[in-house]
């Protein structure tokens, strides 16, 4: 037990010093000293509750993804069968019951239709399943049912895209080091340190930015619209600015419009005529071609510019717009025009995101907490160091040295792993100091006991370490179990606390047991004491 | 230099003699704690019931004007606020239920936070808003469930570990003393009405781990002594084990007390409840490892047989051969 060959000593010292040195940049930065930039500088991240900032939990509604899939499948089915040669006539198409179902005008063409539709489905998941299930009912009705694997895949893809879009939008705000993580099936966690007011962020993320251009149904009866009766093939969309356009919705054709998702740029600007804020958009090549086609075929007709289900404005197409640029006007302020431009540039969110949890912390409270935590840690450590030294003498001094290395190593490991120190984490830190010496107390008390029983010096030390190790091991495993559950089930700050605990447990066993044993063994070899003053 | 010795050598306190009265007291305390939890209820924070919490510090005042604030916030028509001091006397948390319909429109809770902070800052120019937490009912329900699940799982997982490392009686003893510690801590939160939030669940998980340290140290010594003194009556053997480890128990409790006191008095006030929970738990845990975990072994009739490996046929042969020689 007390045998430490040279290579082992070198190795243990190397681990200790490297990990302890990794703490220095963090300590320098808290103390306000400059750290030489030539050296690597891993640093402990400060959690939002210490650095100040905002935490948002965004949630998507998977139902919305399902709805959108049904709508786009309906459109694809219509287009595909219309484009088939010869054309396949269908009728009574409906998406009401969560499936796309329609009747073939000519039942003999079931196989041809099936063949066409099969190309619209894709594989989903590992099991070789398709994302849509195709069935023929009563010989002439085709029912397309979304499979669970397909839905899961669509939700996953939507969330991936949403996460990307959220990232782009936050980056456009110019904030530093945001953390954007998908959580579970339908959630995204956004953490932005140092952000004082999360309003702008939330406004930006709350905007889906789904831009659509749809033709206005000029034949719809105003009386129908007033009563909310939907003309066939239409949908009713309310105006965004009800103060200006009134509360009566506008009827637009459900199909045949285009989406404003194929943009290459969007910039805020001002209208030359009335100096109102506008957003000018530039389509990419494909989008520009579609937009040119729509405007060419519908000159002198009104079309509605719809953002997130609300009509911004419904101008008449004066002439074909073939340049690929368009200007959107719609009761903007300079700020909202800017936000819409950012949102359009970063792309539309594939689903709406709702803020279900929000935490924001001002930076002053955190700074105060760090300061007080440091003071408590300093005072606590000093008191423990003195108590241990006066109780165990030389062995206490070894334990104290181990404690100091332990504190450094916890910080060092946290800096290297890039973990985040949170407010409860500071408490975990201080607690670790109180608990870390427990191992030395156990060992030293055992050595005392063995000496009392009359064992010789070396044997007593050897026994002390050996017999105490068992209890130390069991006790630390139970702590790790508790910390692991905290990590799995906890959120944000609690997770940070669990990480500190686990790192502290591992390093404290290393310093309090292994390092002190090496030092004690070295001393025993050099001094060959006849008696132990413990 | 004369070294400190907190526990004199050859201390022999008959702890186990008092096991029945102490056990009755412990059972009473557990029941009283649960009684307090059920009748007074825990003061659940927004983490667990949903709602909005705004934390304000009055930088120029010695004390926060709680009564005045209550009137000011109530006037805004969002309902009755729960206003509490936390940390320093000039810091308050203002808790509100989320406005109707905020589940579907996040803007509503946003607007509420804005209106309230604006009103406060207008009336008190020295008010500094330190944080706003809004948690929807759906999320708070999940946080509560996972929090409780983590607590329950931790207790069970640790007990199973003890069972595997020792014997089933030790597992039961550990589970029971953990239940005792957690109950008393919950009782403290019910009686003091300190805010019970996610951090407190973390605190309880921590004290589950640490309060078990004492139990394990005692159990480890019991196991060792069971092997050593096979004929010693169990109560006597437990007393011996507790006394032998007493110096360590006192020392470790002292170091924990020192650091936790430093944290309570000098540390960040925001986590006062968190530190208080761990402090109480550590001491309840030390007590319970002596008066709950150890006596249970007597009642569950632990014997030394469990730890002395039974002789295999080969070993018996060897022993006989040795003895024959």
C-alpha cells in the first residue's frame, strides 16, 4: 500500500499539477488579473444565475406539424395526379380526419394513381416503413394515412430546422455565446448570457415568419365574410392591422399561392412615396420564377401578403414583377420592420414556438453571489484547514495540502470540460470542502486507533488507509448515485450543481486518499519515525 | 505541539440503551413532519406550481416596503401577489399566477411582468429588478413530477446499493434513516414556510448522499466487528462500533458545520433555503445513523453469519489437514 515507485509518483504529480494549473485562468479572471494570452486559457463558464442573462424554454406543437403535412400532401397529390399523363381526375378530397382521402373519377385507374402516389412517399425510420400508408377503400377511394414513423421523422426534422432558425436569429442579435439545445421531442432551450432584457429576443423567436402570397377571391360575398361563412375553396384570413383595415376577414384562395420561403435576402427600408417603413425582399432564382409566374398570370387582380396567418396588406398586382424583388408594406414600425427582415432572412420556423418557461437574471445579483460565495469559501476553507492541522499535526498538514489541491483541481476540471458553475454549484463547492476532509478524518482516526492497539508505525499507517478505504468508497458511490439522479432529472442550475458534486467526489478521493498516501509514504521512508504524533 | 482530541480515548457511551425512547421520538418527529406538510403545506415556488416570480432589490432602503408593494401590485388588477423577503431584508420576491390565456399567448405574461416592474420602479426609484421567472403550468407539473421521482429513485437506488454491499437488514436500515432525514427536512420547510423550489430538491438529494456517509461509516465498522467478535451480543457490538467511529463522526460533523455556517452567514443569501436544508439534513443524518440505522439492525436480527464466508469443502479439507498435522 505504501509502495510508490518513481514513475507512479511522477505520474500522480503530473496529473495533479496539470489539473490544478487549469484552474489558474479562472482564478486570474475572477481576481481581475491579466492572464498571459500566449498560454491556453480554459475557463469555468458562469451560469445564467451568476452571469445574468435569459433562459427560455420554447415548445412546439406537434399537432401543427401533422396539420401542415396533411395540407402539403393534399397539394402534392393534386399536382401529381394533374400532371400525370393522361391526367387522373379526382374529387371529394378531404383532410378532415387526419388522412388525405379522395375519390378517383375513373376507378380503373387505381393502379396508375397508386403508382404515381407511391413516389410521393418516402422511407421513415429504421424499419423500412414509409412515411405514409396508402390504402384503397371501396375500389375507388384512396386514403393516405400518415404513419407514426413518418410523423416522428417530420417532427424531428421540423425541430432540427427550428433549432437552426432560432440559432440564426439569435446570432443576428449579436449576443455572445448563446446556448441553443433541443430538449426532448418538441422543445428547445435557449440560454443567452448577459442579455438584460429578453423582450427583443422573445419577439424575434415568437415570430414564425411564414410569409405567403395568396390570391384574393374577388367573388366572395361581403355578407358571407361578415358572418364568417367560408366560400368553397377559400380560407378566411384576418388582417393584422385591424385598426386600419377593420375586423372583417378577407377570403383568399386556399391553393395556388406561393410561399415566401425562397428568399435570398430581406432588408428593412422606407417607402419612397410616404416614407413608411417597409421590408424589401429578394427571391432566389426559383422563388423569383414562381413569383414572376404568379404576378404575370394575375395582373390587375389583388393578392394578399400573409404573415403568420394574418394579412399584412392586399395590393392589386399592377404589372408582372419579374425582377425577383418585392416590397412588403403593412403598418410597420422601424423596429418591427427590422425584426421581420431578420426573421425572413433566417428563414421561417417550420412550427410555431411558444415560450413555456422563462427565467431572466440581472447581472448584479450574480456578481454579488460570486463575491459572497468566494468569501464563504475562503473563510470555511481556512477554518477547516486550521482545525484539521491542530487535530492531526503532520497528517493534518498533508490533508490540508490535499484540500487546497482539491479545490484547484475541481476548478481545473470544470474549466477543461467547459462545465458551467451555477449558484447552487457554489454551494456544492463549499460543501465539497467540508466533505472532502472526511476521507482524511476517517484515515487518520483509523491510524490513531491502530497505534492505540499497539501496531507499529508503518503497519498502523498501512492499516489506516486500507481499512478506511472501504467506507470511503461506499460513501462516495452513494453520493455519486444521488448526484447522477440529480443530473438526469434536474434542469439548468441543478444539473450544474450535480456536475460540481461529481467532479468534487472524484477529485477528493484522488487528493484525500491517493495523494496524501504518497506524501505519508515518502515521509515514512525518509524520516523512519519510531512513533507517530497523531 | 499537543494535538486536539475532541473525543477522549476509550469513550464508551451506551447509545443503544436509549434506542427505544429515541426511536419513539424519531417516529413522532416523522409523523409530526408529515402532519405539518399535510396541514400547513409546502410553500411551493413557481418551479412547481407555475406562475411568475419577479425578484426586486431596493438598493437604497434597509428594508423592502412589503405592505406598500402588495397594495401597488394588487392595484394593477392581475390578482393578489405573494410577496416574500428572501436573502437580505431589502430583497423581495413577488409571485403571481400567470394571467388567463398565457398558455397560448406568451405575450400576456410578458406584459404582466412589464407592467408590474414598471409600476414598482415608478413608485420606488431605487428598485432593481434582479430577475423574472415565468413557468407555465405544464412545465411546472413536469418539474414537480421529475423532482419527486428523482428523490424517490435516489432513496431506493442507494438502499439497493447498501443491500448489495452489506446485507438486506442494512439496506432497510439505510432506507428508513433516509426516509427519516427527508421527512424532517420537508417538515422544516412546511413549518418555516421557506420557499420550496427545484434547488431545494437538489439540496435534499445532496443530503441524502451525505447523511448516508455517517450511516455507511457506522455500518462498515459493524460489519468489521461482526466478523471479529462473533459471540458479542448485538447491542453491545453496535455500541462498540458507534463509539469507535465517534471521533470521526464528531470531527466530520464539525468540518461540515464550519463550512455550512460560513455559507449560511457569509454566502449568497439567494440560496439560504438551500444551505439551510443541507445543514439541517447533515445533522439529522448524523443522529439518524446512530439512532435509526443502528437499532434497526438489532430488530432485524443481523448476525455475523452473513459476513463470515461459509467453509467450502476444499477449505474444510485443508483445515482438517492443518489441524491433523
